[in-house]
C-alpha cells in the first residue's frame, strides 16, 4: 500500500483472548427471534450478528449448513472469553417450526 507505519502503531496495546461461537437452530421455518440485545449486554461481548430472518428456512445438519447467529467475546483468559460467548449465545432464541 505504500504506507510506512510507525513502531508505535505496530506495538500491541493489550493482550486479550478472543473467541467466536455460532448458533445452529433446529431445522425448519424461522418463526421467532429474540435475545439479541440481552446477548449484547453480556460482559465481554464485542459482536452479535444474527443472520437468520423471520421466514427463513433452516436446513437440516450437513456440510453446507450456515449458522443463524454468531457471537464474538473477549476476556483476560480463554476460559473467560468462552464463558462470555456461551452466555451470550444462551440469550439468543431462534424458534423454528
């Protein structure tokens, strides 16, 4: 790119663990989605992305099955980051029929 970053820009500012977790609801038509705001409120959560929409058809398990939601969390340890991500995912409800 022709850029010349300074040594300060290349020096890490902090070290934290990050984890990413996905939600795979039961197969069927999405009839209700809730919990995104509660998931975002979990300490350590930096991203919540729900890709499922009302009326979407969630396919059965398989190699090409997309996730319906994703959470990224960080913390001082791998265990703390994982716990935050899992707590946030537990808040998300994607109901299918």
